[in-house]
C-alpha cells in the first residue's frame, strides 16, 4: 500500500446512494453553455482584458471566485451578488468584481495561478515575474512576497491546510521548490537528483506529506517532503498491473511530452494526469506497492499542446456518485468524461461553435450540488456551464388525473 492505513477508511459497508446524487447525474445528459441565460448570473463580456489563466473558488462558502489574467490583474467575484443590465431591451443578471487588483499592482507579468487557502484566510498567486504572493483575503492586499529566481509556472499546497509548505514549479529550475509560509523562506528542493524540470504539481488530499510533480519531459515523481532522499515513487506508463516487474519490461515515463495538468480524486486513491501526447491517464496509487496505469481510454478528441499549465476539474464527491472529469481542449471545447471508465459524456462549446479564442485554461466547480462550472478563457471571458433548463414561469400546475367535462347550458 502506498498510503498505509488508507484501506481502513473504506471499511464498514457502502455509503447509501442519495436521491440527490442520482438526480444530479441525470443533469449531465443536458449540459450546455449558460452565458446566454439572462435569469442566471453570468460574467461581463470581458472579465479581463487578456486571457483568464486561472480560477479558484473559495472552499468553505463556494461564493467567492478569484480570477487571474495574463494582463497581471486579479479580481474577486461574489457569486451571490448580481446587477441587472439591460441589453437590447432584455434584462440580464451580471456579476461584477467586488475587488480588483489592477495591472502591475501585485504582479508585473501574467498571473499563472491563484488558489484559496483551505481556511479562506488568504489567496496565493504566482506569476511570470518570479513571484509567489500571499494575499490577505480580508483586505485583499499582499501580506508577503516570495521572490524566486525564475518564472513560476505552477504551485500547490495541502488541501487539508495542516501543512505550511507550498510546492512551486519554476521555469528553469530542477525539481520542485518548497516554500514555508511559517518561516517565509524557501527551505528545500525536491527532485534535484532526477534532473527533471517540473511544469505542474499536485498535493495529496489525504497525506499532507505527499507531493507529486509532472515534468516537461513527461516524467512524474512523488515525494515525501519530510525526506531529503530520492523520490517516493515514479509514474511509469508501462506499469499496468501488479504482475509487471521492472526486470522484465522497458521503463517508461508517465507521458510522451510535457505534463501540464494533474489532479487527485477526493479520496487520494487515484491521480489523473494530462500530457502533450493528448492523453489522459488515471493512476491507481493504493492497490499495489507501486502506482500503476489503469489504461483507461478517453478517446481521440483531446487536443493539448499548450505550454502553460491548465486546470482540469472533478465533480464534487457529494454532487454525484460517479465522478465526472471536465477537461479544456485546444479546440475551444470543454470535454466532460466519466472518470471511472473514460467514456465521453458531453462536448461543450460557446455559441454552438468552438475556436482557438474560446479555449479554456482553467475550470472551477461552483459546489453546492448546483451542477454549475466556470471556465477562464483565452479571449478574457469567464464562461458559465451547467444544466440547461428552459426558462419557465414561476407557476406550478397540478393534474389530478380527472378530465374536466363542460356541459353546454
């Protein structure tokens, strides 16, 4: 077992399937773009003046969305507050930013990632200007800046909030650099002995000491941050079962080409990676002593050649019993898959068409069983996706099953 004691969590019988989960799963047959809906909250035509590279929704209330852009600005949106806009005689409910950190105010160049701290107390942001900023969420001002020696491509930290470490991937650095928020210093480097340059990172949701990095050469390593020794494990696409042995096969990497996205499932038992080989791979981390490739086939539609990191998104654990994976594609589409078997559920695009300008870089889930998602796009917009329902009047009609007979007088 990669994570000792993990199996104990799942003993004691199956969790009953809630009726709400079943109902939410039926909604995935009717997904679509909701930007045209005037009765639902949507974003301004230009949320930012340049590409929206990253989105993060607060993990406690699911009300406050932070967006970061290539124009170096950061905005905070309250999803519970909308303003009425009249467009061509029609009324539309629009979100407006409650706080705007203007261009060049907190970062000098494009923002590569923003992410809420688990207790909603702060927001971390990274940029091509060599900085990782710690932003006080109440004041929306920078409390501390880590000045590094290279462009910061990605970072991550424990979603449990019980570790002060932040793993940062630098553009010209080897491995992953650890930043300590308690001592406000960069304290350690992971993966120096492997010699791989990391382009994305993910932190285990169940073990605050496990960090995984994906490299520009297609490699993926997992480390225990308490140890200065070699990596804990390496993802090998040729390792497909417990019967595969290192001495009888060729050693492979996780992907053929850059790895620019990875995400754990909520239980931490599986890791999903996306690479420049246009492949999504799911890795079983707990069944055997080494992680192995589950060989799920997500089909031929994925196009992923962009060098910057992107954010995939998994549906929340309590929203549906089956996990759904949302993946932005170079074609401008957002692809939705069943994570358990890789089957395609939906191909989504804006205004009935997809192109390079509508390409999404980051997807965030609204939470709260709403089946609603947000994506930051290359043209500076933030799109809303979800269950497409017809706009009905607030009148409910009941049929008692008895035909009404009207007699002529």
